[in-house]
């Protein structure tokens, strides 16, 4: 478990406070950006507006996963019942996940980060790798192959209570977590149909979900733990990656890039992680923290030029 001695305890108490206002704003912001991006293309249909809307929606689908993650930790809202409801029905089900099942799985990741019994170890163990291998992974993501494999693993897990996704993780699914997303996505399709744009569900929800979302999710996973240490020090077994505006739109929404800070204090809400980062630097921990300047730097670290794996 993470230490609680990196910053002053009174300051930590302030940063750990939940806010219903922040929870509502972040949830509405995420959905609002998605709706506006879809409306942009529906009102001004053009290849350029489609590309812009597609990219934005992929990033906000990742944003939904980030906010779902906060709800799983019980920090998106003050009330547990509200966290559970919003986390499951408003954030998780639309992107094919289940907050209730995810919580059980994810807490094991925090208990055993980068250890042999970390359920997320498979996400980072493949790196470093060759650039050709990374391109193949990205291609599978963009062709929908990764999404298909994940869904198949989730269904197998739900009905057999076993099996793991080989590529991007095992989310501990149970039968309600399979049925719920189907009904919720049916409701999204119905809403688009009632608005007279039924095709928008397929073009700018399902397509991004099955393709670009998988890509940005992979990049996020690489940045968080790939090529970090395997000890129990959260300053080294997780990574914080600085993100510019474009990166925050696409691969680092809602302060997810402050990942060391999250592992050091997993009950600090996402909107406080930047402040927590500043506190940890001010306390002199920067020299011991695994920090990278850009996501491109991390990808170059994950797939160095000319890298070839040594045969076992």
C-alpha cells in the first residue's frame, strides 16, 4: 500500500475532500463534450468535422473511464450510493464496462502494483518492444480486433468465471455487467433515432468505442506503468507524464496523467491530483519520481528505435 507521508497530513486531508459540485460538473462536462462533438458533425457534415468529432469522442470515452475509475474509488461524489449509480449507469455501461465488477479487480491492482499478482501486469509486461510490434498493437486497436477480443473475454468471464483478456486487461465481469451495457447502448441508439440521427450512434459512438478508444486506452496504460520498477514504491512503480492541451483532449483527460500521485494517495479525487503533484514536488520528492515530459517520450521509451527482443 502507498505511504501517507509524502506531504503534510493536514494538506492531504484538504486534497482528499470529495465535492458533489465537482462530480456533477465533470460528469456533465464529459457528456456535454461528446454531445457537442456529435452535433458538430450532424449539423456540418464534412470529412473534417467527422475527424474532429471522432478524435474528441475517443478522448471523452477515455474520460468516462477515468471518471468511472474515480467513482470506483468512491471519490467522484460524497455519497457512496451516488458514486455507485453514476459510476455504473452514467459512466461505465455506456462504454461497455461495469463499475461494480471493475472495483473488485482494480483494488487488487493497487494492492499488488507491478507485482506478480497484479491483475494489470500484462498491460506493462510486454514493454519495451519493437516499433513493429507497437505498430501491430495500434493497428489491432484501430481495426476493432482489440475490442472484439476484450468483449469475448468479458463474456467468457461472465459466464464461466474465468479467463483473461490477453491484450488489455481482465475487468472481472459478471453477467449484469454484460447485460447492462447492452441495454444502455440500446437506449443511446434509441435517443439518436428519436433525434432523427440514428446513424450517429454507429458513426460517432460505436465506431470510436471499438477503435480509437482502444488506442488511447492502450497509450494511457503504457504511460502509467510500462517500464517502471517492480518494487512497492509508488514513486517508481507508476509514472506521471506531463500533458499539453492536445494530449489532455485525446489521451490524458481529467488529470489521469498524474498517476504517481494517484498511487501514492488513491483517495484523492482526480481534480485535485495536479495540486497534489505540486505538493509532492515542493516536498522534495521530484528527484525520486518517475516523471516524463510528454507521451511521445514514453512511446519512444516503450518502443526504442532498433529494439529487438532477445530470444528466451
